[in-house]
């Protein structure tokens, strides 16, 4: 999986989480936790955390990516926002 595919998968899972009847349950439990862990393993294995990777999958780089897409999440998320 390349970095863009990982970001797309994470986007999809976050969108599913924000649906009124979230089909995957709580973002704080499996299967989310396992999926996100596996994305990190994949990113590390392929060097996507390195400064030379484009896009980088560091915490700050991912935060910037999601900020561009989602913007201010205060109005979108209530009590279970993954970014709060």
C-alpha cells in the first residue's frame, strides 16, 4: 500500500465512524485500533515516516492532511470525535 492509499483508507474509516449508525463501532476499539496499528506497521515497513516520503505519514503530516480535508471539526464531531 502506498501513502495515499493508507490516507484514503483512514479517511474512509473516519467517515464511517462519523455516520449516525457507525457500522464499525467505537473508534477506540477493534476493528479500528487494529486497522490503524496495521497502517502504522505498513507505513514504517515502507519508510513512509521518513522526511523524503511524499506524502509523509508522521503525526503532524497526517494532521495537516486531515485538517485540509475536514477543516474545523468542532461542528462535525460531538463527544466521539477522533481528533478531540
